[in-house]
C-alpha cells in the first residue's frame, strides 16, 4: 500500500470520528433542534386524584369501592323484625303475616336507630295505622335486642326512630353524609336484609337521578328530593342505609317502582338531610309537624298554559284548594297559579312542596299568584298539616 492511499484512509477515519463527536455533542446540547424537547409530544397521564370530583370526607377518608364500604360499615346496618297484633304485615314487609322484616342502621352510640316508618307501623289494614307491638333488632355480629319506638312520620319522609339499650352491643354508628352534595352517576351501595332471608346483603349501582318526588305509603303526601338508584332494592331492604363511596349514609332505601314487583325497577331513597331533620323532631318531641298551605296542584308548562288560556307559562297550577285550609282563608282558589313565595320564584308544584318543607306551622309567607290576567299578592299563615288527606 502506497503512502497516498494511507493518507486517504486516515483522513476518512478522522472525518468519521469528528462527525460522531459533533452529532453526540449536538444530541445532548439540542443544537439545530436535534433531540429538541419541542420535537417530542408531551404526554399527560391523569392521576386518580384528578378524577375525584368530590372532596374526601374528613371523618371517613378517601373514596372506596363497594367491598371496602361493606367491610368497614356493614356493622352499622341492622335487621328489624316487627310483630303486629292482629295485622297482616306492612307496606314493604318481606311477607304477608303478622311479622314484618325490614332494615335500619345505628346512628348513635346510645342506641338510636333509623328506619322507615312502614317497617314498624302497619299501613295496610284499611283503617288507622297499627304500631308494632314488638320490635326486635338483629345485629350482624349475631346479637339481638328489643327496641322501643321513639316516634315515626308516615307522611313526607316515612322515617321512624327506634332505640335499643346499648349495653354490651358494641354499636357502630353510621357516618351521616350530606344529601345536597349527591351527584347523578356517583357509585352507591345499599345494605339491608332483602326478603328477610339475607341479612347484611349489599347491592351496588349508581345514583340514577336526584330530586325525585315519590308518594309516601298510604298517607296521600309525597316525599321530596328522593334519590333514585339502580342498586337493587328488594322487599326487606326498607329502612336500610344507602352509602356513597366515602362510607357516608346519603339516604334510607324506601321503595321501588316496578311493573313486576321485583327489583328490576328503580329504587328510591329518602335523602339523609330529610331524615336528620325528622329524627331531631322525633327525638325532641316524639312526633313531626309539617307546615301546611292546603293546596293541591300540578306543575304548569307551556302546553298546559295554552289549554287553560293562562297568561303565564310556569308556576304551580292549583287543581284544588282545601276547604277551611290556610290558602282558602287567604283567598286562593282553584285555577290560580302560584308564581312566587316570598322572594323565591315558583316554577313547579315541587317548588311549593320544597318551600313548605323548610317552614313550620305558624310561619307567614307572602304568596304571589296569577288569576286570569291579574297578578295578586297575599299573606298566608301556614297551618299544621293533618296526618292524612
């Protein structure tokens, strides 16, 4: 090999080595955009915390799954056996005999338990409701205790409070949540004793809807702001807790709407905020008083307004004003449309019911209503609502 060829080879090797050094330096120094951060896509991986829409409860911790909720809080739920002398079993009891089975849950360490009114009161006799002569509470740990009936409301809550002697029972009070924060689509779990055969049973689903209005058993009144869920609710689940995934009770499982009588329908729960208000009155006074206006009506929409030749398209259209009631005494009549109570606009009949739930007998309210083409205003002193219509 001559000297010229050796020089060419050495030059090539030197050039390649220099190029390698250049590109290595360029790669780490991002010269000319090589390996530039701008040339690589930014990937954001969502964290679990970012997907939590509700803040964790200070008392119950972060969100859980149904399994964890059951493991931690199932001992708060109880089975309730009610005995009725000469009766045929209650509205949602597990069988048609003198003994009814329902559910409930412990709310205090001194023995108070929440359940549905129709669990401990028979409403199917055709006459006056019959209170259970004996109420036995069965706990998940196998212990039993006889309970006294503190009080109940069969009208706009279907809530009852019973009490056991806490001695030796190792009670685990449930954490009560805030039903105002319930969101459609959030996961919930119902714990109870379906059919009276399967105590401490759990079903899970989601909140299907909120602010539903459902009929209270046999009273002629309605339960406002009910929580609708697709978690299976069967006979015997009545009065049991509906938990969110922070281990808080947001409602009492109350009834189902179904065409077959099975659980393939939709379930409804009494909101826990309603239960807390009612429970306070029952514990303090033994009964519940509701404000009463003495009107029956329907929500007005544009179609109904055209059919009735009304000058407004939203409000509460009165179909009946009860004789001797507060509204009649103030001058309201059938066909009037309530459009405002105090400073709150009334768009539906449910708005009227919701307003009344936050008032007490003797309160005075300013009612604005439309009659024909005239708008009028009147003051109504609310009365005490009767037990049944």
